[in-house]
């Protein structure tokens, strides 16, 4: 049997929830539409598009080899047209050495509550010699890691070709606050997103 809550406790919760809701509503106004998130259950193309959209907004995640869980933070550059992720690294790093003789099984772990995306992306990581692609990806942040800039012999370009991804999609930070506040009022377990699998 559910316990009746005292009026004072309800009033305190109401004040707390009111503040949370006021903040959440302002943030949600500029956030992704909840209906778009629900549509992913029935529309694989929408799911895939949402995955790439949110991945575009995340700059750093954890990359590593499938048989070696020592993941390292790496900036990725997403390429939805080719369904690939690109990375720039340096000669002598463990990842650069691992792909020196050919593609290897790898994974990229993404976790960003603000963007509403967590994912474990699995695929094959390989070293690519593509001057045009490197020129396309090169930027001021990347150049700060190489003394001789783009022409540095230590620059290595890598590509991850995903085979599958386990994905958790939520409404982001604002939606999380709203649903927690709502659960305090209704007593229901909050719906914090969707878990799905993508195949590439």
C-alpha cells in the first residue's frame, strides 16, 4: 500500500520541483523535439540520422582496440556519407603501431549526457594514406599537437569503419531534469531514453 505523504512534505517537493521545471522548460524549448525521439522506434532512418547528428556535436570520446581495453581519449570526425569515423594521431602511439600492418578490431565509446547520446561503436580501425582527407580534417586544434604542422612526418590518419553500435538516446540534460521532477510528482519510474542497436 502506498504511503500518503504529509502536506508539508508535498509542499517542499512542490517548491523544489517548481524550480527544476522552470529551468527544464526553458532549456527544452531549444532542445530536440521529444516526438522526434519517439519516432526512432518506428523509423530506422530517423534513428540513424539522430545518431549521426548527435555524434557530430560530440568532439571527444574513448578509442581503443577490442582486445585491449586501455581506451584513450581521441577527437573523432564523423563522416555519415561513408558511415565512418576519422582520427588524427601521431607516429609511435599504441594505436598507430596497432594499425601499422593492417586493419584491427576496435571500439569507440561515446558518453555525453548533454547531447543525449551514449554509444559503444564497434568496427575495424585502419591507417589511411589520403592527403585530401587529411587536408579536409586539419584544423588549428590538431596543428597544436604537431611541431611542423600538417607536413609533420609523425601525422597519421586513421579510419574506423563501424560494423555495429549499441546506442542509448535520451532527450539530453534538460529532459533528464524534467523527467526526474515528473517522477517525484507521479511516483512513476522516469523514462530516461531508448536503448537500441545500429548495424552498418
